[in-house]
C-alpha cells in the first residue's frame, strides 16, 4: 500500500554481504577503480561489500560496511524508516534507530504476526495487523495502551482533523475523530504525500485530495488525456499521474503544471519504469521510459508550463530484452542521478550545459557487485 519517492529502490533488505565488509573472501578496500572527475557532488554506491564513495575529483574510496537504518529487532521497515518488531510477544514500533512505542498486550504467534501498515502522528500511532485472515486496526498514544477501533481498515495518515483510514471493502476513505467515524469519499488507491500530509486518491476518472479539512477535486484525468489505468504519485507540492499514453502534472490548487505524450511501443512491457521525480523548486519533473522490449531506457525532463518532455539520456540495457525493468532518479540542484535495475548509473545535467557523466563502468568494477546482490546508488 505504502510507496516512497526516495531514491533507494529495492533498498538493501538483503544486505547480509554488505554487513560483513567482505564479498567471497575479497578485501573490499583493495584494487579500487578510478572514476571520472567532474561529479557535482559525492555519489555513494552500495554493493555486497558495503559503501563506496565516488568523489568529485574522481576518487573511489571504501566507506565501510552497510549499516541498517533500523535496529536489529525490526522485522520490516518502510521507506520513511518507520518499522515494527516483536520482542517477548510485545509489538514494538519506531522510526530510524528510535523505538517509539511498546504494546501493552502480547501478540502470540511470533513470525505469524504481520503488521500490514502503520501511521505515526505527533501524539500517537495507528497500525493494522492480521490475525488469521482478518485485518484489525489499532490506535495508541505514545506510552499508552493500544485500542482496537475497526476491522478491515488501513491507517493512512494523521491530520489535524484526525486519523485517515481506508477500507478496502467498498473502497471507503474514512476519518476517525475521537469516537466518531466519518465517510469522506469513495477512493481508489489512496496515497499519502509525506511532505504535505495530504491524501491523494482517484475515483471515477477524477483525481482528488483530502487536505485535512475537506475533499477537493484536483483534475479530471480523462479530460487531461489519462484514460487508461493511471499511476498516481504525490510529489510534495505536485501530483503526477500517467497511463501508457500520457503523463500529467498538477498542483494542489488543481492547476495543470505540465503534460506530455509518452513514447509509443508495440511491446506491452515497455512504459514508464521509474517513479516521477520533482526537483526542489517544483519547476520540472523527470522520469524514465523503456522501448524496444526493454532494450533501451531513456530519461526524460518535463518542465513546468511545457507540453512535451525532452530526452536527456538514453541507455542500452546491459543484457537487455529481459522480463523486468526498474529505475530511480534523484535531484541535486540541476543534476539528476539516474540508476536502473541493470546496475547502470549516470549523472545528468538537466540544463544541457555539460554532457552526462557515465558511472556504469566504474560501478561494474567495484568489489561485491553481482547481478543478484545488493545494489543502490544515491547522493552522499
């Protein structure tokens, strides 16, 4: 249910090799390659060996083993580093390395206890877990006892008006305020914008937002040309939506910011392969699209006020033509860091004032890198 706009796709949950600082007996800090100078900022690459820093001067240094962003007790965590764990039958919930709450009740079953989703607020939290085949919703104040408040609902976010939840049966968006539960809207795939705390959802071809006070219509997806099954992505101050034919960006006042037709392909596996990434000022978004049955992936830039995306970089997949694809993008000023599932990466100047800096060759020579192991690329 929950998604993240962070760069770390498929993030390091299988980092046993990275934790050791060794890969197949190899010393991870020896015989490191030299990178190309000119990076706008340091880039960190994670492999089974650990972390490697690619410096602006072309240096490559081993930065040590990978360290989990959550404590060992955590059984699972989300991209905002909220997590849950079980200790002596008690449910533990936290964020980062900090434990925020311990359940009053015990939950027998050990590994069979499955927290489906959770929401953290300023004064309390909410979580849903399965008991057998039934999903149960609980709330608790920090330091207080949990209370079962509903069945079959997922917690989405705490707003100033109360706790927003979603009931899959009936696709109902609900607001819990004290002992009162209010129906807000029929909602398909609601998502929380982690920056604005607004809840974005679609219904009957329209895009809506609950801003904590009321439900507002943002756009008619059909009128804007998104007529297929859409993917909706909150981006902070903007919201992107796309199908296989068109990608649009609107703001929270319902204004159309940008729109573009997407490249057509006769192969159904081709399409948008990355989350849409907005720059810090909200003046442009970037995304990737594959073509030729996953043989090539292109990074596109869509600027505010434009109606056509511009290609920035096109990469031929190493071992292309496979059955899976995925990419991620991250902004740093005017620079875009691009990486894909084929363990390729580049830094792109979105202003076209400098050529792209390819990182794939130096990454391929880092210790601990293989097609099945840990791989992540991010700005330092």
